[in-house]
C-alpha cells in the first residue's frame, strides 16, 4: 500500500492542503474535516486507486488549532 504525505496549512481562514508525493495537486477547505475529506478524494482521484494511506503533516504554526 502506498503512503501519501498530505500537508495541511491554515491561512487566512482556510485550510490549504497539498502533497509532495502528487505533483500539481492542491485543495482548500473552510474546516479541517472538509480538508481531510478532500484529501482522501483528491488522492484517490490522482492515483486512480483506493490502495493508499495518508500521513497527515500539519504546519507547526497551526498546532494550536488542532486541540
């Protein structure tokens, strides 16, 4: 199973997500829950597969938002 790193960054009221493992793929969402859903859907679409796991990486400056 392929491991995909997804980077989450909160900026100006929105979550921005990207992956160093998938070229030219980015997404954005208003909530972290939405961002996580978009990450799964986006990776699945780009890989054309459901055979992956996501390693979530958060920008250290956003750690206060994670509870």
